[in-house]
C-alpha cells in the first residue's frame, strides 16, 4: 500500500482522481478536518448523494422491533395463554401500544448502533496504514491519501506528479 501526504486538499483530490482513473485499486483519504464540498472533480469519492444509509437502517430496526413486540403480545394473549378478564377480547390491541412503542425504539437504537459500527468499520482495531509516518501528518493538518493499487510503479509516478510532501510504501 502506498501512503502520500499533501499540503492542500485540492492536491490530494487531484491525485486521488488520477489514481482512480487508471487503476481499479482502493483509494482512501484521511484529514484532520471535515472535507468541504467541492465540485465534481471526477474523483468519485463513493459517497451517496443523499447522505448516510444509517437512518434507513434505524427505520428498519424500529419497524422490526415494533412489529415483533406487537406480534409477541398478540400471540401471548390470543394463542399461547388466552384469559377472559372482565369481558375484554383476547386481541386487546390498545394495551399493546406502550410495549410496542418501547420495543420499536429499542430496535431502532440497537440497529443504529450496530449500523454505525459496521459503517465506520469500528471493530477493526489495527490497520497497517497506522504505521506510516505520513499518517502522523494528517493529525497536524495535512491531507493523506492511501492507495492500494494493482500497479504500484504507476501509482508512484502519478503521486509524484502532484508534488506530495512525502510518499512511502507500507507492507500490508
């Protein structure tokens, strides 16, 4: 894997676009600040136009939790253990509302936490790119590009054209 540090975000974006143009390898960027929205420079950052998929995951978790809670209560009061208390019907759905709501919220929260961890790749405790000297510059306000190219020599030539602060190769 090749790690390169750049002084400007624009330089890093141009280098990323050039590397992606001719190589199907993986390109990732690191910086100390949130990237500003730039015009489409052909970099193809891979971000969805609408933002994150996490709200949809949480909605799905909430629906599954609420539906599961409702069906669990309906099964318990109608099939598993029906009781005639005060003449109420077996399927007395108004009494299910509080528990159904609580389980819907629980399902959304659990799905949101699990989705966040998966999307952020948080269970990963170590990545060989952390050993690169260039990664330390990302914390100082510089911009770092990590490429896992199929053609390493071509990637070195492309990165050198964009005048990086430093280029180093890290074993994976």
